[in-house]
C-alpha cells in the first residue's frame, strides 16, 4: 500500500473513531434525556390528574373521574393510566398498546427506553383514598431518538466525505514531491539524473527532495569522473598524442584479432601511407610545424576512412599511417588507392608543403591465410615499390594463391544468395556465451552459414558469414539474410522443447537503416510473442553511433516485447561513452582485440575493468569476446567482467 493510501486509511480510521465516540456519547445522552422527560411527563400528569379527581373520589363520582381520565388518556401520550383505591382495586384502568411507526424493530431492541411510572395520592382532606399511576408512551421518544441518530449519521457521512475529499486533495498536493522523488529514483536506475525543482514547502519532504537531488548529482558526478578517467586512459594508451588516431599498439591488437576472426574478416586490404622526407621537414621547420603537418595528414586520411564503413585508420609512428579496410573487393582497390593519393595531394594544397611529392601508398591484400606480420610485410613491400614509382605513387601487392572458395562475380553472388534465401538453405550454428566463474549459460550467439552446394546442402561445406556477408552487404541483400535468420530462429524456438535459452542475433546496419524492416520485425515479434523475450539483437558499436536515432527507436520496440539489445565489438571506435546512458542497452560485448594477452597487458586490464564499472553503474551486462585461452578466462572475474565468449568456451555447433 502506498504512503498516500496509508495516510488516507489512517485519516479515515481517525474520523471513524471520533464519530463513534461522539455518536455513542450523543446516543447515551439523548436516551437519558428522553427517559427523564418520560419520567417528568408521567409524574406531572399523575399529579395534575390526582389533584383534579380527588374531590370527586370522595363523592364516589366515578363517572366524572372516568371522564377526566379519558380526556387525558385519549391524547395518546400515555401508555397507561390507572386509578385505584387503597386496597389496590382499580377504579379506572386505561392501557394503550405500544405501537411504533417509522422506527425499525432492531433499533428498539438495540436501544430500549425505560418508562418510569409517575404516582400521585388521592386525598380526602387529610385521608388518602387512593392513588393515580401514570406511564408515558415511549413512541414519540423512540421516533425522536431515531430521527436524531439518523440525522447525526447523515451529517457525519456528508462531512466525512467532504473531509476525505479535502484530505485527498491536500495529501496529493503535499505528497506530490514524493511521487517526483519516486520518478527521480527510477530515472537514476534508468541512467538519467534529473534534479527536482522547485523544492516543496513541507520541511520534512523538502529535506528528502534535497537529499535525493544531492544523490542524483553525486551519482552523475561519479559516472562522469569514471567516464573521463576511462576516456583519458584510452586516449593515453590507445591514441596517438598528436593526431588522436589509433596508435600502433591498438592497431596491431585489432589487426591480429580481425585476422583470427574468420567469422567477420575473410579478406580485405591493408594500406600503409608514408609522408616523404618527414624527418628533414622536422629539422627545417621545427617539431611544432611537424606536428601540425601530421594533424593535417590525419584529417585528410580520416575523410577517406569515413567513406569505407568497415575500416580502421591508425597513426603507427612518425610519418607512417595505416588503413585497414575489411571485405574490400578486387574492383575497389583502384578507387581506394586514388582516394588516398588525392588525400596526399590535398595535404599539399593546404600550403604546409613546398614539394607536391607528399608521400606514397602501399596496399597489401589479405586473403584469409596470412598472419598479421605477413600481411604487414606484404603491404610494406608494396610501399617500397610505390616509392620507386615516383611522386605520390601507389602500389598494390597480392600474393599468387588459390582462393579458399570459388571466386564469384557480383551477378553470380546475387543469384547464389537469392537462391539460398528462397530455398531456405540458410543454416544456423550456435556459440555459447557463459557467465564468468560458474560457466552458467547466459545465451547462445547465432552464427549464419550457407551451404556451398545448394543442391546438396546436407553434405556440402558451410560458408561462414565472413565469406559471404561482405557480398551480401555490397549487393544490398542484408535485409533478406536478416529476415531469413530471424524467421528461421523463431520457428525453431516455437518447435523446441527448450523454453529458457536466450539467443543473440546479429543485425546488419543495412537492415535497421532500411525503411520497413523495423515494422516487419515488430510483426514477427508480435506473432511469436511467447518467444520474443528470449531474443537478443546485436549491433556493432560503430553502427550504434552512426544510427543513434534508429537504434533508439529499435530499443523502444524491443522493450515492448521483452527482447534485449547488445552492442557488439565495443571499444573499436574512440567515441564518447556518454551515449550509453541514453541508449539503455542490456549487453556490452568488449572487442576481442582487448582480450589478446590481456593477462600480460596492464593497460588493457585497466580499460576493461573501468569499462565494466561504468557499464555496471548503468545496469549493463559486460561480456568479453574472443576468449581463446585459459589464462584470459581466469583473469576476467577480477576485472568484473560478467560473461565470456570464444573458442575456449565453446566452438560453434
């Protein structure tokens, strides 16, 4: 029961108690008064009648005595009048039966009225000849008592209703700040920190509101400080101090992680960009001018990087930059190289250089087989070849090798993927995500597969998402794949005896940015409402930041069906952590690049722990990706990570 209801119940109880006390006292006093009135009325009548008939009794004039007695009795105010001689023999005896109209029997039984008998002596001189006995009729007294009590009850009910109404209005006004405090507490739990104004006038409630305001401000300050600390550390540990781009350590961890993640990265390009004669530029113009040149180069290269959604730009050291572009096709090498060369030319146009020969670009091809060091060596050789070609040259190096899968053109890929969707050849595999410590299953991540041979799918090799999803996205068919995966998963949940396990499904950014997809998803969740709460939808961090409005709308939709939202590969970008407050996601998956040898990397440990503390303050579950070794698994609980996923935990099945 709420405080307002408790107070209203207390007020009602007090009013009832006061009424009952007043009512009982009033009833008792009224009954005593009426009984005394009945006694006085009977005694007065007996005395008056006795004086009137005494002379006639001495003369034995019974007719006159009877007439005078009847004259009084017929008025109806008396229950009985009896005139008797000294031997008790009745001379006149009149009795009126007690008949009460308009008064309930239960009332008469509950409040009986005594009717005292009035007596008067009949005298003949100094000799008593008899006596008069009179009892008043209680009917009028009962009627008056009933009317008084009924009127009192009506007045109480009306006044109580008015008092309760006024009390409710006053309580609502007085307790309104408490409702606001409740909303403030809920807002704090939802990662919002409002300050209540104006302050209430009631001193006690005012102090409560002031205390809540201080707490809200303090929690906000604590989270802000923790976010600034984590962001500051991330800048110091993973960003180049001059350009603000990812530094060499961050880039190498990311490169190694991506090369090992065949689910996501099957082929792509590594571009090395080097400014020409940067050391001489520093010597001639000073380090301040050199830093300004590096900043300008970083901004020009960022313009290129932003045109490739799945790319990572880094400042390795000195005048060396690197750009990793995932899932880049053969026919995109030349446009990318020309954009990078144009960026170098744009740097000359700023007027910071005297020589139009700004730098060179070396591009290495990743086909899914090289290690990180081999890919770097290949790109470095391409850079050396570009330097031999002349001003602002570029060179592309690709090792001769047989592709892992048969090469298909765009039209052939479109036909293959369309046929796989139409013939329901999409296959799902599942990788467990478990809680740190006890390995309790948190959920299963859904991984998408397509048989290489659609005619014989049960005996064909399965293509991983890293092999076909780049083609799917480039052809604009990601929505078809996402719909097929979600539909198939919901059917499996409907037919499965397991009613507990949750499943995480990756959504393409292309899907959530496509008109009509969210409406379709809403229809699917409504149709499978009983299983919708078991779904977790995952979006990559860079997509969440880029489509913040659409993600917010998606969150509202999922919340209505009990489904959850997770941010995947968190930490790859250097965006502010503040957006987590407004999004209210349920899961945060830390990118696997932070897990590589984390047991030996104190910087990564600090960042992961700080990120976990921030997420827990926002009620977000933190999960580590790419947990491949026991040593990494063992250190996660000390970093306050909630769960883990990776080959050490379990392979896709």
